[in-house]
C-alpha cells in the first residue's frame, strides 16, 4: 500500500514535524517580504524575451529559404512556446506574480498559448493536484487517468498498452491537458447545464488555438503555407514532449512517493509540507535548463511554495536541502536523463500484473509505505529496541540501500 502515515514513514515525531513546518513557514515569510524590483524586472524581461523570440522565429520560418532557416526558425519557435507554457503560463496562473497587482501578469487574466483553458487548469492543477498531491484516487495527475504508476492503482488489461499511451500522451500533451482539465471541472460540477458550459468553453478554446496555429499563421505565409504549417506542427510537438518529460520526472520518478486518502485525516500544514517533500522529485539543471523548464527542475520547492516567484526557487532549494539534512529526510534529485529513464521504467514495468513483479507493494522503487520499516523491524531487530529509534535507523538504512548510497549520503537519490 501507499503511505498512510506520513510522519511515521518519515520517522519524525510530532515535535519534529511542527519544527519542520515552522522552518518552512519562515522561508515563505522571508521570500514574501523580499519580493520587489528585481522580481518585477525578471518576469517582465522574460515576457519581452519570449515575445521577441517568437516573432524572430516566425520571421525566420517565413522569410528564409532552404532547410537550415526552417530548422533554426522551428527550433526557436519551439523554445518560445516552451517558455510561454512553463515559465510564463504555468507560473503566472499559479499566482506567483499576483502580488504585483499587474492586470496583465495575473492568474485571473492570463490565458496561455495552448489548447487548454487557464480556468480549467487552475482547478485541475492548482487545486486538485497541489492539494492532493500523489494521493491515489484523489490526484487526477497521478497517471493522468491513462498510466498506472503505482501498484496501488488496480491493474487492468488496458495497462498492457500504457507504454504506447505514454508516447501518444507526450506528443499530444496540450490536448491531453485540455481534456484533463475539462474532466476535473466537470467532476466538481453538479449540474448538466454547468458541465455543458465547461465543455463548450473548452471546445471554443481548442478551435481558436488550432485555427491560430494551423490556419491563421500558415495563411499569412501565402504560397509558403506548407512550410509554416509544418513548423507549427513540429514546434508544438516539441513543446508538448518537453512539458511531458518535465512533469513526469517531478512526480513519477523513483522517490516521489504515493499516498492513501488516510493522510488527509486531520492533516496539519506541517504534515502537508512533509507530504509535498516526499511526493515530489527534482532534477539537476543549470541556469538555461532551469529557465526552459519553468524552474520545475525544483519541483520539491514548487510544491512547497507554488505561489512564490519561480526565479527564487534556486535560493529556496538551498535552504530546503539543508532542512532535509537536519531532519534526515530524502531530497530526491538526479540528472534529468536518469530521472526520466526511471519514470519510463515504472511505466513499462507497471504495464504488467503484480504477479509478474518481484518487489512487494510496500517496498518497490516506485511504491513505498511505512509498512516496510515495520515488517523489516519485526524480522531483524532484537527485542527491547525502541520503536522510534528502530524506525529512524531502519529508514536510513533501507532508503540508503534503495538509492545506492551509504546512510550518510541518502539525502540525494
């Protein structure tokens, strides 16, 4: 089973959890108090850069001759779409820049350059996903309704095709996100009339987006419309794949734990913090890669503080990592390629029924629970050892073995 008792899994006492929560609250307060001119300049500079890059890309695609110009222009257009989708659209609709009170750069007014509606996304992602992160049967992002990514999800014969589903989802990610958002808001809508309104709004956005990308811009190119159409198809495909890779690496890689609904019973804010830390994973990135990922290489920090400016995540990460050292908690990160390969391994492996898998549902790389510590303790510890000490020592040793490090090094997977 997935984790049902977060503090027990993390081998922390109630006092430890409260102290951890207070430290994380202090980080939030300090960042909120220090927001100012540099942050405003960052987001405005990013918007200007993205728009200039897109204009330059479209001019290159339409005005150049030969394949080189097309490849350069298409690559630039894909980069512009990635920046707009992740560093701008995703982060602005999280409310990271609402404190500026700028009517353009605000979560309530920003509509991103993708087929999904920002309003649907805010409900499906900001609320459902971030509130119920990786809780089985509650977080709709856990496998997106297509992929089995934990043994707590019941195996069905359709899972045999999920490696193919994963490829198709990556290629058409923006359309999948649109349908995902519609499903989420309709699930919360009690009336058929309300569901119909949401459905019509989504269809309207899809038609407008497809018309812009595949009719309007090609028509502007007149006799070179095929060249522009092909560039838009490829650029959107590259953006879709990149967004998919970044997101799945943050939630499905080994070390991003899953939870049962029991964790919500009387959950406190410190326990919510702890669940976000255990349920997410980072990947290592330099400045350029972090920017292109919308700073979602810092997925742990993003889930702790989804509404703080993304450009502040690197400094927040240093302090969060130090807290993980202090409280002997895992800080799950690794190279991007490795994190993605671990995710792909999980998707392929869990396409099979559990009877073909070797590890148990308490101690598999992609699925864990506090039960694995108790079971090992009963088998291996002599009598008279205190439960708290036993859990802490076993947690350190077992997680270290799973991550291939000595116990003192286990904080990075």
